[in-house]
């Protein structure tokens, strides 16, 4: 979990699920401290959302797995969460605002869902096309000699 946190900070991001770095574990790390604030890392093992508010709020989301794409997503603005912390203690707590959005976003990763899966078909296609263009540009920047050394 400490390595995950370092990876998340280096990206930079505010949340990371283990599956995003190829580890098939139900683990999330998160730090919602703003720039200039003291880091406040949080660790979630086997998180479960127990209840979700009926009311939703739009939040602009981005993702380390879908770089440079930001779109508004409607999510419940409050959830009740159960998880084990870094020390193995079981915690139950209410989450709201950015905390609720981020934990839902990261828990989606544990189920194989990306935030763009919550978008309308048109917005999702637009985001995927933008990703394809970025990938193509990145590949064009690789020289033939570099390509021959790829595995």
C-alpha cells in the first residue's frame, strides 16, 4: 500500500486502486489534501459501500487510467462505507463531497468500471476518440530504432 501511495503521488493523483497497477487486490489508497496542505493518506482494504444517498451531484472527474480526459459524472453525494484500514481495523463511516465521489470512483475500478463508463454514449465516444488520437501521436513520436527494441 505504501508503494501504491508513492505511485499515486508521482502520477499525480488523489486516489489509486490496486488493479490500476496490475495488482488484482481490493485495495485503494487516497489522499484528498490540497496542494500546500500536509499529506493525509488513507488506506482502504476490501471496501464496501453499505448505502448510497438518493440525491446525486455532478462532479468533474479525471483518471490516471484515462489521462487528460475530464468530464462531469453524476454520483450519489453521500455514501456509508465499511473497510479495513492500514492497521487491519474495520471502520464504518459516512462520506460526502469529494471523499464520497473519490471512493466511488476508485471502487468502480475494483469492479472493472472506468468513469467514462458513466458518460452518455456520445461523450464516451468523444473521450475514447481523444485517447486514440493521443496514443497515435505518442506512437508517431517513437523512432523506428526505438520500435525495433520494443517487446
